[in-house]
C-alpha cells in the first residue's frame, strides 16, 4: 500500500480546487515552494503526474481529476468535523444549529423549540434565518446541522438526506371589499391582470409561481415583491393586491374580509422537508428534533 500522509492529500486538494499553487499556499499559510515540493512528493509516491504546469496556468491531468473526485468529499468531511470540534471548544457549549425561513420558523418550528429546550436544557439552540434556497449552502459551510425548507427546492442536492414532513397548499388571498370575486373562479390569465403580491425572486415560492404561470404561457409581472409572507397578507388585507402565500399563514388570521380566491387551474401542493448532510451523523439532540418534526416524539410535559 502506498505510504501517503494526510498533509500531502490536503495540499493536493487545495491546489486542485483553486488550480493555483500561490492561492493554495495562501489558504494553507505555507510558502509556494512548500506547496510545489509537496505535490512533487505526492506524484512520486503515487507514480502519477497529477498536474499539467505551464507559465500561465495549472490544470489537472486525467489521473489528477480521478484523485480529486475521491479526495474532495473526504477532505470536506474532515474539515466539517474539525470545524464542529473547534466551535464547541471556542464556545464551551454544545450547539444545535437549525436553519429555516422566517415563515417556517414562525408557523412550523416554534412549538417544537419549546419541547426541545425541555428535553435538552443545556444545549444551545441556534436558529439561523435564511430563504429556503439559501439553506442548503449553510449545510455546505457547516453553519447548520439541520435545515427545514419548502420543496421543490433545486438547491437541495443529491448529497443531502431529505425527509418529508408535511404537505401544504399555496393560495391566492384578497380583501372582499377590494376584490369582490368570492363567487367567481378566476383563471391564471385573469389573475395576471391584477396586482399580485408575492415573495421576491430569490425565494422558492417565487420560482414555483413563475413556473406555474409559464406552463400556461403567461409571463407574471408581480405588483409587489417582499421577503415576508405576513407582510404580503397585511397588504392584501388593506386592498393593495392579491397575495400568493401558504395556506397555513392565512389560517392564523381572523380577518373576516380576507378570502381565498378559487382558480380554474390547479395549484399543486408543495412540501415542507428537513435536510441534513448524510455524510455527517446527526447528534442525538438533532435526531430528537427531527423526530419532533416528523411527529414521532411525544414532547415531555
């Protein structure tokens, strides 16, 4: 078996990722000559040329590409573990980091936070607010142990373990006073002529609605784009437009003037999912919280 230590593979990883000996040296806080020497030693021990070097650029050989495909997930896994240990050492406490949108935090997660705290009073629960499309990046950067997201969500890659939690429906809601359509069924084309209040372009909800209208060959031009579903409903209540929001947000309102518009085209249901990096085992507190979300744990009184 070839005797190659971890540090040589680590240097290779940084050079292969940046395709720059100088950038790798800066990331590793060593000299460029040390990087070059490490790569030469690795190539000699493996009996393979890993990089094609020229005066202007560095590129991987076919053998280098094969090695990088195998090294990248291993180095990433080790780095995540080191970061977790470093975080625990620096803070002196065990953290459970969860990321979700403000809507999912408010309407779906808050009741479970209380149960989790009763079960694990000594564990610091860190809640990170991000859009559903931004949550997956937090897993990659080891800034979250578990995320809760709307689905479909194209940012949830195949490397993540995705657990379905529940379904929900998106609805168009409006003020009866401003939009007297309660006894009508509106088409998407008719709706597109009215001011639609919706989440901004970075949200999975916005992508979902635009794709829904495009299937009917309709280009949707929003009347208002915001980052809060609750604020969208507030604007709908005062008659500024028709809000496109999850049904569970509307159910929490008690305004008798607010109603759900019936549509000719069906709006498919979406899902709330939890996701985590399957290459890193979940801690017992994280498993407990996931089971709470799935309804498999009975909260302690």
